[in-house]
């Protein structure tokens, strides 16, 4: 296994490791998002401690099934352990397998954490010492190729099976491996001029940064993981947004003075991008059903200096809006299986049956909003999912009962790596392992003008 360095030569205190176990518990038991949990728990940590905490938490989430598979060889019933003890063991094993942490320190501190948790310190001590005695890979992985890939890359077997059917074994392996890599941080500036200024500034300060290959407003930053770190370096407004998400707004291609609906808007990254492309001239209605997400969204819009957006608390499935929109963006709620590398816990949260549930919701949104688009208007549908049920199949079902819509292409100068024609239809897909960006699907629809 490839090992990663601890950030710096600083030895993190026991409390950081205890925070990691706490974070894993909240993510696993309460289904909270890793970023939200880590932002809260790391508020008082310095940069090195925060980096170490992120390495532990995201590392365990990425390797969870593989770590459990190793532990099952030493514990008869791992499912019988308390969630905190299980997370403590996973974390210690992750350090032993994937980090250059001193073995004695990992074991001792795991035992101390277990004492604080009032758990099973003697069991933790015995398991970890047994693991250290067994150097190398004492237990061969299963001979079945799909099961072996599922365990070694910590992806559920149902997902691996689907990817092998569509991408072949090597393609599925490449996607799973890419999902387990730490992705770079990608930001979007308001325009190319600000992007050039930001690139110069970052390079002056010794930060490895490069422009995104396709989006004319993005920067990829290596070796920096947090919003706080960049905000200290850049004086200009920016949004943390993957390149694939940026391309969705270019596919919409909004123009100054138009009336636009952003139907599933929070946290506001695409809303802010729409406004930037419109030079903040025109009217943008942004829908979001959850009040707490609206306040976050308004903060983001304010930070980007945008005034053309009206945020409305409303569900896109039951809109109470006047029609006549020039363009509608539907960045629909989905499984998020295209952003596993950024949110590694997603792979464990979804099941095959969930894709059909999402599909129904996505179709409901499309059908509810279609009447609000003016004749000749453009509607873009997108999801951060790798799966056809949420992409191609949704569009096919929508077009089947909406003969007044056709699927059309976007401006190709922005969208070349985004394009994957499928059965003659210009659908747009990105894959992390192929395009070095998140996995997205998008389609550009136009409402026919009546003669």
C-alpha cells in the first residue's frame, strides 16, 4: 500500500485522534456530512492538527470496507463492537497501513482513547498487537474478481457490478481507484480577468495552482484543502466549485437581461455563476425548500457581490411561480455517486433501489417546471451521478411525454471533455478517472416554438 506522510513533523496530540473518532461517529451514526462535522470539530485546531484530523477521517471513510475486512480476520464479530470502538480500531489500522505513524504510538493512543470512551482497551490492545505481528498481507483477498475489487477499493459490490457492466473491469477499477485519491481543491472566480490575477497571486506565494482545462473561470489548487487557507491567500471573491459543476452553467449559457430560474439552488455555487455570466444584470429566481440552506446560500451570494438573485423558499416539485422564464437550470437532488472522491461516505449510504427513488423525484421536478419555460427557451438538467437511471433514463422518459421539447447541443468551446454522445443524443458526461473532475451528467433541452 502507498503510504502518505503526516503533515509536517508535528506529533498531533491524543485529542486530535479522539476528535477523529468523534467525527466518524457523527458521520456514521447521525448521517452528517464529513465537511460539516470537520468544520465544527476543527474550529480551534491549528493548520497541522486540522490536516491530520482530515487525513484520519477521510482516510478511514475511503478505506472503511478494506479496514473492516482486515479486522474481521482478528475479531470474530466486528459488528458486535460498539460504533466508537469499531471506529477507533479502523482509525488505528488506517494509521498502521497508510500513514507513517510510529507503531507503538498508534497502539498506545488507541488504547488511551478506548479508556476515555469506557470501551474495551484490552481488546483494542490485543487486536492491534496481533496485527503488528502479522506483517504484510496475511489473508489473501477473495478470488472472485468483483468481490476482490469491492473489498480492495472499499466500494459496495452492487456499485462495482454496475460499473463493470458499463465500463468493463479495468474501467470500473480505474473509477474506484480515482474515488480513493485525495482530489485537488477547485475554485471558481467571477471571470477570466480575476482568474489570471488570482493565479499570479497564488504562484507568487508559492502555491501550486493551474487553470482548469475547460472552464474559463476555474483554478485547481494542489496541497490546500480548506476554505480558510485560501481565504487568507486570495483577496478577491471566489467559490469552491469543481470544474464539472462549473461547466453545467456554461451549458445553460445565460445572457444579461434574461429571466432565469435556478430550481434546486443551494448552496448557491451555480446561482452565483449564472449571475456572473449575466454580469449581474437580469432576474434570477433561486428555489430552495430548506430555510437553513437558504441562509448559507445568501451568505455565498453576498460574498460574491451579487444582487440580481431573489431566493424563494419553495419545493421545485410544487412551484407557485409565474412562467415565461428564458432559461431554467435543474441541478436535481440525486445519489451524488459522481462525487464519492469528495464525499467518501456516499458509497455506503446509497443502495441500488435508491436510484429509482431519485429517478422519480427528478422526473417530477422536470415535469413540474417544464410549463414555466417560454417557447424557444433553454432548460438544462444536471446531476452529480455516474448512473444512467438519474441521467439518460430521466431525459428519455421526460422527452417521451413532452413532445414540445428537443435535446440540443451546447457551445463546444467550453464543453469538449464534457461531451459523450450516446445513441446520437448530445448528452454530457464527465468521469473522475477520465476527465480529472467530478462525475456529472447533463442535458440541454429546448422548448419548441409553436408555428
